C-alpha cells in the first residue's frame, strides 16, 4: 500500500464570479449614463471616479484569488507527479525485483544531496509553537535559496519547455550520480529521462514565474521482511515549505 502525505495550500477560488459582478456593476453605470439626458460634466466625472475606485478596490482581491489559483494548480501538478511515481514504483517492483523511484539506480540508492529524512524535512517544514508562531523556519522557502543545491530537477534544469529559473541553485542532473545496477535499464536511470517517459515527453511546469519542480529520494534499506522502502520528496521551488508532497510505499 502507498501512503501519500500532502501539504495543501488553503485557498478559495472565485475569480470568475468576482469578475462577473464587477463587469455587471460597470455596465449598469454606463447604461445609466446613456439613459440620462443632459448629463453634466460633473455627473460624468463622478461616474468616472466611481469606476476608477471600483477597479482599484477589486485589483487586490483579484490578485489574491489569482495567487490562490496558482497555489491550487501547483499542488494539482505535484499530485500528478506523485501518482506517476507510485505507478513507476509498482512497475519496477515487478520488473526489477524491488520497487524504486525515477532517478534511483536501485532501491537502496539516494537521489539528491541529503542522506536522511530529517535533513530534507529541515528544508521544507516550518516548526511552530503552541501560539502558532514559527520558531524554526524551513531552510528552503525561496527559489534561489542555497539549499536548492541538494534538490534535483524533475524534468531537467535545461528542459526546453520549463527550464529552471536563472537564479535557482539546483543539483546538476545531466548524468547518473551512481553507476546503473545490474538489473536496471542501462543509461536511462538519470531521473529526468524517466520522469519524461512517464509523461509521454510532455513535462509539467509550475504556474509560478520562479517555480520549478524538484525532488529527492531517501534510499531504502534492508532485505526481505526487514526491508525499508525509499521515500520520495517532491516540491515546487517557488516555496517548498508551502508546496510539497511526500510518498513512501
């Protein structure tokens, strides 16, 4: 059985409804102007000022709703990534004798710069006190943070459709970090190639200007009934402390 731990961004999407209400209000004002004969310049100026105020007050709300929509979109894309990773794990368990994640040469080999779960959790989890205040902020909460050097691009830092942001400091991903295992497919266990095949060479992109999907895998261990499965961490570098998912079979 696969267990997926998700961190959701709470948001309410209402851009279309809000826009319709605003458009209707402006339309009513214009119709009133047309139907009023002999409108003075003063009346025209008042209506124009009202329209400007409506536009100014609506802009922040629309911006906030748009931000919420992008947050929901990036979580939806992360869900797709983790779903395909789960399928990949099950397939390789059958074909190779032990399940692994994209980019792993073998189930007991890591992907990325961290060797244990705690190091990754320090990157993406904020610690709060009883009052709800952050006492220990996540280390990787911004796309250009130095901690990005431990994370690997899902579809490649130089992917034609969705390259990494110029200032993002990510782990190089052009070649395998470890030699292929004796049962893994030769020369194709570089993660970006395996992720791309899972999506039919149609990569997913973050909706954020400075976003980019990255991942790490903590290696599995042991054998038989005492084996421990690897753990997959996926995130959007727009803010990994807000946008991430964790998958452990």
